[in-house]
């Protein structure tokens, strides 16, 4: 009886260690992808709007798709709150991820929605995989604006 309990305890411990290892590896993978996205080179298309004009101090790329329910039900309303709070300082650019594979690969989009906060020069300053609440986005925008004033 004691022997069986020890085997079960050992098996449970092994499973816990394996699960913890997978979680740790997953977090490291996501962090590497985020660092690579933040290091992405600035392209002229990111720095200008459709008219060729500079498009303001902060832009947010929203990667979504027609099928992404979380994008439409959660992320877009959060972005509307952000725009209401910061007005002309923020411009949201929606990117249909399935039809923009180069841009999606460039910013290492892992899931939808993904939001990328760009500074006035088009350099990525923050990448959010999954839903990003308005509060987090506002803090990221304020950080970008503070850096630009220095």
C-alpha cells in the first residue's frame, strides 16, 4: 500500500514538473516573439497614412479577422475607449491578419487579437497578444507620449 502511494506521489510530482516546464517554455517563446516584434525595422508604410502624411504621435495596429469574436466584442470597444480618452493623439489601424501575411509575420502575431503600439516614427513600442484592456493600452500610449516629449 505504501509502495503504491509513493509511486502515485512520484508520478504526480513528475506531471507537475512537466506541466511547469511547458508553461515556462511557452512564456519564454512568447517573450522571444515579443522582443523580435519590438525590434522589427521601421517601414515607410508604417510611418505614413493613406495620404502620405505623417499620422500622429501614436498608432495602434489591431490585427484581427472577420471570424475573431474577441476582436469584435472586446478589443474594438476597448480601442474606442482609448480613442475617446486620447482623441487625435491616437490612430487605430485595423489589419486583417489573414490577408496581410507579411505584416502579420513582421510583428510576430501569435493570436488574434494582437495590438501593436507604434510611436510617431513607426517603431513598435508595445505588443499585446490577446485581448488588451483599455487601461493597459492607455498606459502604453502615455509611455510613448512621455518618451516623445523628452
